[in-house]
């Protein structure tokens, strides 16, 4: 019984860690455009217009986006929302 509880706690902690990792996943523009297929020009215009999210600067010349945020954006567009 005790080992069963420990196993369940361990699985819960593992699942929690997996969710945290997914939330923190950053992807670069080529990956973003594979998930949300538009051209770079359309993507940057959408950022300027407030349609698409701004990225996070990860280095002097590098920007990345949150993967869950991009996936949510795709779902929003698939549902006909803007």
C-alpha cells in the first residue's frame, strides 16, 4: 500500500514536471511557421497589427515564442476566432 502511494506521488511529480517543461518550451521562427503556416512577412505584419504574439528576446539577435502560446493561437484561428 505504501509503495503504491509512493509510486502514485512519483508519477504525479513526473507529470507535473512534464507540464512545466511544455509550458517553458520556446521555439524559433522556423518552427513557429511550421505550426502556423504563413510567410515571414505576414507573421511580422501580424505582430505589428497585434494579431500574433510578440516573441521573447533570448539573445541579442534571437527571438523565440512560447510553443503553448503558438498552439493556442492555432486553435483560436481554427475555431474562427481572431
